[in-house]
C-alpha cells in the first residue's frame, strides 16, 4: 500500500459519501469500512450522508458535482443503476462513476408465516395458491423497487396473481407478516433474522444465484420456481467520479482491498448478515461481472417496458 501511495495525496481527509440515511445497511457498511481503511492506511476518512429522493440526490451529486480529485469516494449500491437508467433523464449515467472496490451483498428473500393456513407451504405451493385463487395471497412490497420487480417476475412467469400490500421498507413488511397482516414478506437477512430465530417467520426463497451459507436450508427462487432470472440483491461497492487520476484511484482501491482482507472487518460484515459474491471478490473479474449484472437489470427494464 505504501508503494502505491502518490507523493502528493492525500493531504486532507477523504469523504466517503453515503446516499442513504445513517443507521441503514449502506451506512453501517461505510462506517465499518472507514474504520478499517484508516487502520491499514495513513489517511483519515469522514463519512458523509447525502440523502434524499431514495438515493437519487446522492447519486446525482457523485456523478455530476463531486470533484474527480480522489477526495470523494461514493459508497453505493446497485440501486444506482436503476436511478441512472430510469430516473436520471440523461443528465448522468452509471458510467460517470468508476468502481474501485466490492464490499458486500444482501439478497432479497421471501419470508413466510409460521402460523395459519400457509405455515407449512413452500414458495412453489404458495405461488400455486396465487394461481388457483388470484388476488387472495397478500404479499408485502416496496413500490417501484426490486421488491415489486421480483413479484412482477413471479406473476409474469407463473401466471400467479397476488395482492400487493405496500410498505416503506422490507422491515415493516416483515413485522406485518409476524403480526398476521400479510401472508408473504420480502426482506434482507438482517431484517428478518430476529423474528426467524424467535420462530415468528421463516425464510422460504432467496433471490440469489446460489444458496447462502447462513441459509443453507432455504432454496433459491430459481430452484423453487425453475428458471435463472429470480436474482434481486443489493451489491455494495465503492466508486470514484469519472476522471479521477489513475494513481489516486489505484491507491484508494488498494486501501479498500487491504481493509477487506482484514478478518475482523469480514467478521463484522458477516455478523451484520451480509454475504460476499464470489463473482465480485476477485478484483480482476469485478468490473466485468458488475457490468454483466448491469446488463441483466437493463434487460429486465426493457422486457417490462420501462426502458426502450
């Protein structure tokens, strides 16, 4: 790391910009990362939350206003791709932000009840119920997001029809499931782990390419329903504005990789209920595989008429 450090950089603290509020998964990821980057390098990190518009304000700032001088690093997620394709109106694209390091991932999971008529049903059985009795199965969703998109895929591919019940986030929907107000919820492991451990809810399908190590008995949605497109997850990674000098970009990326090799940081991330995507942990394959995920998301938007 010392070898890669430019002579004139950094001479001031580096800002890690988080586009979501304090306390959420992105913020926790950034603050833990900052702690370990400071441990392994000699530069100070300031974490700054630039929030608003469900991430759009921060994404636009990073893409159009942040100086490409190495002093601003965005700690963002793949939700930025949707903003770039569907909401930026051509003012900026995801190519205006250059990835320098992969951090962690969180897979959207379908969660079922442990009481009532659906308590023992698998994803396949629940979807069959939604085909046999259209509009009766109540599924928690977050409108206009991957929660909605996953439901849409299931309905389109299987002919099922559910009743969507809107919530502000995954956690609220999971609480509603535990209270008997919906029949299926969707959320991340950290959001349902407590209630699952207490026997109030149960994970039934993971929208990832393979089973998760901490949910070995839970099938993927692809396994449960057949197919390969049920993949909706948050990918968290670090970016710099396009045009950042190559030597500074290299150094910032190396500092992040050094931190990510620290067993203590890995343990803290795993404790938070995230996982590491093997397609992205290898720096030499990270960019190509991120781009493959971008294209898969673009294909979904085109297929569903959201994008031409």
